[in-house]
C-alpha cells in the first residue's frame, strides 16, 4: 500500500512510500525515523493529529515535523 510521507526534519522532502497493510502510525514512525522519540515530533495524518495506534490507509498523507530544532533555545 502507498502513502505520501512529508518529512520536515532537516532539509525535508516528500515522497510516496510503500508500507505493509495494517501499519500503525507508531510503527511507521519507528521505521522512517529510527532512534528518535515520537514526543519530539508533531505527527499528522491528512493534516490532523492522530493517535499512535491509528492504522494508516492507502493514500494517507503523513507529515513528520520536529518540535525541537538542534541549536535552538
């Protein structure tokens, strides 16, 4: 199944990615942003905040935006 990933971390990018059916938002985050804490990011699906256990659907737009920026106070 295919979703659009909008990654606003660093230089940022957007691209369609293939994922397995029944992938939760939490699992997707762990796969795409390994070693980082979800609490340091604003994660939205189709422009809306979502629960970690929400299952992604074909065609969803997932945006991952850091809430803490390195070098910032």
